[in-house]
């Protein structure tokens, strides 16, 4: 089995070495490169073509946000997980909007980071569980006309309502109660939403909506 090739971009040497030791305890991961700043991260991303990049935000010289922007603009295929101390929605919103596939806090358990790496490597976005509520707060700031929404996704008006409630973290039973419809009907709407957005779970649906400005 091919190992997931990981690059670590962080200005703290001990953090990089510690992460390397943690990740290489996993049978399916190997750390192939380390970068102390954004410039080096971009250079090594081009040279080494890692599967996943762990990107700190605060680094000297070029910071992580600038590095993410350039890596995405250069169409480097590496998936990016932001690994940061920042637990506010401003950074979460900005990095996801820029194209990062994951967001994990530095005080998370190692198992969370390992799960995040495996998820994004498999094409599934990963937002640390306690940060998903911050997405909802940003959802409420975004406006888009129903016509534009429908043209973008082909979701019905009812499906848009269900999507917004999914983004709020409601389960099917709660959505049914809120919309005065049966739980079976909600389940059908959720299945249609997943199919139309080409996602496989509720978190991915919320992230898709967030990145494409599909919620009120």
C-alpha cells in the first residue's frame, strides 16, 4: 500500500519534528518534507508533490495564507490542512474559501490530525468537529438570490431549506419538526442534496454550501 506523503510547513522546529514523529507511527503515512515558511513551502510543494500539506498560518516572511493562495493558483494537486492555534471563524472562513481542504487546531488530539490527513487524502474535506459551528455563523452572513442558488445547484427551494438546517447541525428528526414534514421526507431531501452536490455526508454538504455561497 502506498503511504500518504505529507509535508509539514511550520516555523517552529520542535513542532515539525514532533509532528513527524507522531505521523510516522502510522503505517500509512510518511513525512517527505519540512518547511519553516511560506516561500519554502511553495518551493517544496512543487519539487516533492506531497499528497497532503500541513500548513501553519503564522510564519515569518510569507505566511501560510499567502502560501495557500499561491499553491492553489499554481494548481499544485496537494491537499492542504490548516494546522493552527486560531480557533475563530475568520481564519476558518478565509482558508476554506481559499481552497484548503481541512482545518485542525494545534491543541487537537493526534488522532484528530491523523483522521484529517486520511480524509482529505481520500478527497473528503475535514473540519475539526468543534469548529463546524463557526461555519454556521458565517453562513448567516452570506446572501445569494434563490434564482442564482437554483442555477448553481439545481436544488429545489425545499432542499435549500434542508441544506441550511443541515448547516446548523440539525438531525433529520429536528429538521422534520422545524419544517412540519415527515422524517422520511427529510431523508429523501438529504439524499437528493448529497447527490446534487456530489458529497457523501452532512459536513461535506455544509462545507460545499459555505464555499459556494449557497446559504442565507
